[in-house]
């Protein structure tokens, strides 16, 4: 059993949490990473046992335009700071994985700078894709190249180049020897070359026992990326979407269908990385129409098959809405001093801490098989079975209480891990009453750990008033370990604009004799939709996700993922 199979992750976007400047001046290091040390004990106290933190290395702005893979971003401190941070995490029982941005680099990366200086004579001219000295780019360098996502700031690495592959493998070895990390989350894994990922997996197997590779994959058949030869796990964006929309639409059938669909895709042994929000999507508290659904959503996150992850600050019920051309509101600076008592005073935090302890003390939630017990649009029950014992989860997204009569196996009594309620087993069944907009985890009394205490009641109705963010004008730019002053959260201003009705795309005929790589974005989109139609009806949501994806490489991998 590997450590990550029992992991509950805490996801940190460090440039945001520490209040670092948006642009890197490449000046003297400012040791902002040290302000995260008080958070380590908080992370452990809310039941997380692993941290995913990144991006961390020298970059121009948001962190994904890497300048130097072997140097901590100057806005965060020095390599010694990162070594000490990982060491302290390990002392407190937390594993640490970092962001691996290996699809592209920034323009200040040494290889790209060498191309700018020496052009055709550069030994690195083949390190990037489609470098053309007869073209030009938006920076007027006098040559063109393939970028990522339409941004010339992100220069796409040539993953087929053995020198590039060996360099990135050496980076991984360096991160392990220098910082003693436990794994890597691969950015944009859905567009990485598969032979490239196999090389990374080979290094992962070499550097450390149970070194974990997890990839960011949004669309497609997850088993193409997560298997014995490439990655250990990938992000479960399908479940992410189902968890919030299944509650907003009062439709637990969507969640149940997603669980079955993903299970059929990857099998029961592969554990995907589960989340309800992250640094790229809106906060769960913002997305939920009924804030009380924060409770059943997180009960499901912690009890469904998968490896749960919590995005920093969401345990406090903070909000974050995507803004036009900016994700800044999703990545705020937070002051630890404002939250040090949150487990006692904030109902959201109290819930998360309870769920973390339940998860860590209930092996069935990590290793148990999944079995659906009852399914209606507004209420849902399922079991996780291990060693002949079933742990049962019940959730209710409706505004009325419901009663459930559930098959439970051979135990005598069940305990509600959140409320402490006890129910007797009669004829192999239990009858439970679920209050409106709630959830509960029912554990057989004989295996119910005494190491976590029921929280009795949880009332989550509005955003806690204690939520804070760092005020831009009061950030300290000098070396300090003190947390900056704060002000109360303000909701992002949303300007209403007139949006013309989307034009219906012109009909695209797919030439199936073409290589996918030679198809246009529009042809790839239509090919994906046609393959979807062969498997069943295409919903508006499915149509939208296809049309929104305009990344050629991502679409190529997506269309290839169909069986």
C-alpha cells in the first residue's frame, strides 16, 4: 500500500497565498515561503497528510513561465527555504509534491535566450517546437515558434528531443536530492508526449520508493494517462463538475452516473485525484447556489473513491470568482493569524477537520469497494466495503428531511461519525433520517474509531464573516516572517456586458482518412462529438466542453482516448 492511497491533499498556490508581486523583478530573494510554516500545523490539524504546492520555481509572473527549474522563485526565497519547508512538513507527517511544468518554458529560460542570441547557430534550436528563423512572433524576435495556449510567453518544449527529455529527468532527480520531495503533479499532462511521460515514470521509479506522478488531465479516457507505464493518477475533472452541478440541479443521478462512467473507464484499483475547486476554477462556495450544500459536497468528496484534495482557504468557506483575463481572485493572499482558531469558530473548517479525521481513521474510505444503495434526485446512499464491513454515506440535497431504509450487512449498530447518532441494525438493514441539505457517514460501531469526536451539528448558511485577504497596498516587500495585515473579503465586481447570441458553428465534415494531427481544431471538435454520439446522447454540457477546448494538442489526445 503506497502512501498516496491514504492521502488527503492540501493544495497551495504559493505566489498567491504569500501575497507575492504579480511580476518577478529577479531581485534579491524575499523569504515569503517562510510565512507558510505556521500553516503546516493547521494543515495537519484539519486532517490532511499531504501537500501539493506549486508552481515554485523562478518564473516571470504566474509561475508557469519557468525561467529556472533549479532555483526557487526569488519572490518566495531561496532553495534553502524550500528544503527547510519540506523537512518541516515531513517532521509533522506530511508528504510534499510539487508542480512540474514540463510542457513549456518562459522566454527567459536559458535555452530560449541562447536561441535569441545565436539564432541558427544555437545548440538549443531544437529544444523547442517548430522554431522558424524565417518567421516572427509577437515579441518581434525575428523568428517564430510553437507556443502553448496561444501565448508567445509560453514556449513549447520539443518533448521528442532526447536532450530535452534527459534535462527534465535530471530536474526531477535534482528536486528529490535537493528538496526530498515525494512526487510531482504534471501541468498540462493531457498534451504531454506519452514516451516523454514514460521516461518521467522511469525516473520516478528510480529516485524514491512510492514516488508519485499525478497529471492534470481534463478530457478524455483517463486510463490512457494513468496506468502502469505512465502516471499513477490524474485529476478527476468529471467528478469535479458533477459534484457541484449535481447539487445545484438537485440531481444525484449525474454524480452516480459519473462515478460509474469513471469506474468503467479506469477500473476500481486506480485512484484518481478528486477536488471541488483549485487554482484554475471558481471556489466551491461561490459555485454552490445553496451554501448549505457545502456540507454534502464535502462529505462526498471525502467518501467517494479517489484521493481527496482541499484547495487552500476553501476550508474557511471563502469565495472566489473567475474574472475576465484574470484568475487572481482564485489565488488570494491569506493571513494565518485570521484563521488560527477557525476549527473552533468556523463551521466550514470544523466540518473539514472532522472529515479529515474520519477519512484517516476509516480504511474503508481509502480501500473499500463502492456500492450504490439508494439513488433519487435529492437523496443518495452508497457503501464502501472492506473486510466484510460496510461504511455507508447518506446525503440529501433537498429542502425537506428524508428517511432511508438501507441494506448494511452484519453489524449490530452504526454510528453517525459527524453527529454521533446511533442506529440499530434490524434484519440486516438500518433506517436513518437525513435532515435537509445534509450528509452523514455511518460507521459500524465495532470499527468506529474513538480518535475523532462527533461535531454534533453543522450549520453552514452564509459566508463566514471572518474570511480575510491581504490588502495590496500593505504588503511588506522586505524580508519578514510576519504575516501581512489584512482586510475583509470583498466580492469581485461583475460588470454586465451585452453578449450577442452565439452563432451556430458552420457544419464541419470530418475526413476520417486524415491523421488527427493534421485536422483543424474545428474538425477535431466535430470528430470528438461524433464519437460521443456513438456512445449515447450528447448533452449541452458535453457540447459546451468540446466547443470551449480550442487547444489542438489537447483535442488530438482527447479524440484518441475513445475506445
